[in-house]
């Protein structure tokens, strides 16, 4: 019985990074100049684009890993899909 007291999970480990939302992660690592100049997004499209990216399940993995190169690759890939979707309508 005493052994069970010591083996119980004591909650999240200190080594685990706190979960960050994709939108917050993307905005903290990519400034608006990157979104405007590199991805050619209009200022009014940025919020919609980030929501579009957040809808993809892969965005949760990228935010959890906090890898900037993966983020930029993902944003570039989603930008192509976002632009194709915008021109289709």
C-alpha cells in the first residue's frame, strides 16, 4: 500500500513545455512583415489565414514541437492552399 502512494502520478512533469496555441506560436515567431511580404497576405487576410492553418490537425503538432523551420514550411504550404481556395470562390 505504501508503494502505491509513491508510484502514483504526481501531475505534469516540469520538463513538459506548456501547451501553446498554434496562432500564438505563429504570431510570436513570424512577424507581420513575413506574412505580408513573403506569403503575400493582405493585413485583413492574416487572421483568416491563421484560422485556416489552425483547422489543420498538423498545426497542433507544430505548435507542440515549437520548431520554427517546420512552422515556416507549414505556413508556406498552407498559403498555397489558402490562395487556391480564395481564387476558387
